[in-house]
C-alpha cells in the first residue's frame, strides 16, 4: 500500500528512466518528485525535505557526484538524507567511489524490483507500519514466541545506548578497530532480529570502518543514531505491539 506521507526524489535526465523508476516506487509512496537534471535536483534538495533520494550519476549541469558533494557539505534539509547512486556501471571500483563520496547505496540499471525493494526497506528511517514492523520481524524470528520476543527486545533497548556511546567514543578517538568490534556485535543482533533498515546501516558502518573511511563512518553512525533514537523513543509501542500481535495470533 502506498504511503502518502513519505516523499522520494528521483533525478535523471532520461525521461524513460524517470518514468520507470517512478512507476516502480509508486507501490511504496504516492509522493514521488521528479527532476530532469542536476540543477533542478539541487533546487529541490535545497528547499524540501525528502525521505529518500535517487540520483543518476551522469546528468547535465550537476552530476550525481557533484550533487552529493554539495549536499553532504551543506546544512540544508537533506544533508543527512539517504541518497542512492543510480548508474549503468556495475564495477566495484565505481561503487566504492560513490560510497566514499557520500552516497548511502548503489543501484545499477536495469533496475530489478527486488533490489529496489531492498533499498527502500533499508533506508527508510521508520519502516512502513512503525512499531508493528519491528514486532512482526521479531515474532517471525522467534516463531511467534511472545515471551522470548519481549525478552530480546527489552535486552536490545537496555543495551543499545551503551553500544552507541562506545562507538561514538571510539570514533572520536579514531579507534576504528575497537569501533568496528562493537558495530560488528550490533550488526549480529540486528541480523538475528532481521530489522532490515538497522541491519543495512550497521553493514555500511562496518564497511567504512574496515576501510578506515572515518568521514563516511561518521555519516553512517549518524544514520544509526537516528534509527536507534526512534527505536528507543518508541520501545513501549514496540513491546505493546509484540503483546497485541501475539494475543491476536
């Protein structure tokens, strides 16, 4: 079902590519905004907050790399918004270049719906369904065991602030190995829970730390803090949803 409160920007100078990606994304949101070149995309990014952005790497006036550089250096409404590089090139070196420049993810044309679905689930700050999403994922992983699900969720909520503080401290000291060890443990937790959005951010943060990309790691850590803040703020709703879903089942 399409979400009417979640807006996505697509920037591409090819009309066919714009139309195809808009049609594919329409199943998740009715708020798809289009830009036909880099200059138009920058004007939109500078004025309006989006939930997710897709930028073609090769556009007139401003390329995808030009735009991501401006965006990450700005204090505008989308300076930390998840941005996906869209390109026809599948080389690993170009993917690494895009991620190092500030992109959060990399989408290769022709676009497969399964891959697009993975990216949308990965980068939404709050998944469709909110607290119910996390409850559903956890119950599925524990085979509908309500008591175990509540216990695991409670353990996560209790330990998450300390993990974040540890990571932040290690990043402040440029201790990438120690930071990676904490992130790796947290990644394992999110992997078990199958929290797709949190899992994707910890994966990206792990990779940045492994390659000693501290600036990139800082951006991914900010995204992790945003998602964690939402979880902690809504932990009562998640636990309530666990109890409700289990009772309904």
